[in-house]
C-alpha cells in the first residue's frame, strides 16, 4: 500500500512539473561527468571548493512553497502535502501558472550566467576531485544497500539474532518501567554493585551460549543448502566441507 501511495504521489508531481513546458536545465560540467544536484555543494564544502550557484525553483515548486502553509493547516501530513499541491496546480489555468513560470524563467537566465562563470572558475583538478568524491559516495551508498539486503536475506533464512549484552538487559528493565534517559540509565548501571552487575552478566552469558549453539546449527543448515557464502569465513573453516 505504501509503495502504491508513493507511486501515485510521484505521478501527480511529475504531471504538475510537465505542465510548465520547460526544457530541463543542463546538469553536467562541460567535458566532465560531474552532476549538478543538491549533493554537489555538500561535496564542495568538504573539499574546500567554492559552491555552485543555487538552481532556481521551477514554477511548480514555487507554487508548492506558496501553498504549503495553508495545506498544512488542514492537517495534511508531510507526504500528503505535495499530492494536494500537485492536484491544485493541475487545476490552475495556463495564465495562473504563467506567474510562477515567468519568475522561474527570469531567475533561470541569471542562474545560467552564474553557472557558466562558476564552471570556468573551477580547475581541472577541482572538477576531478568532485567527480571522485561523487563516485566514492555512490559506492558507499551501494555498499550500504547491499548490507541491508544481506541483513534482510539472513533474517528471512532464520539466522539467530545476536543476544543482548549485560548493559542492554539492564536498559530493557529500566525502559519497561517507563520513559528513560540514556545518560541516567548509564549512570544507574555504573552505580550497581558487583553482585547486581554479575546477575545481568550471567543472563547475558547464558543467552550468548544459546546463541552460539543456535548459530552453529543454522550455519550447518546453510552449508547443507549450498549457502556457505553467507557464513563468515572464520566459521566456515570449522564446518565440514560439502561432498
């Protein structure tokens, strides 16, 4: 259902944007593969490179900014506001839309001049540095996505969940009593005497032993299914090889 709502939201917004009849702004440096978007200035600041000029808002987004407060007062959520605004935009006649479109076109002319000057001011090394940083961030994003996909797959395959530490067990007990503050809980845990702490440590050790047994059983099952690649190499060495 959430996916369907997202698709409908995106369709309405794209429909609203298309009614501006404006060609897209060029998004590339001449002779490079550096994309101009909201992340570029973050990268520029990190690399100590001057920030690019800010791209002007399109006619539709100017309208959205204007009507957002009034729509919000009706109780619409952050997700629902763009949907309502897109529907309102599509109901406007062309003359009403032109007010917002003209403002955008006027600022776009100035933006393109500043953008051209900005591109000329960058050295080849700066352009390559931005490109390399974007590649690094893209690879980092892909790596995170792969790890998330792996976690989902392992959960579906029934991999045992790591047990809680002694402190987390104590924290859970405190949280069960009501709203807790991390700093205050840590202070309470540090103030426990040795006997009290050992009680939590014993629970954690017992859970850890059960986890190791369950994990070993699960790993053997994965090997039998031909899914040994999901097991850490250090553990796989201890398991019997498939014949």
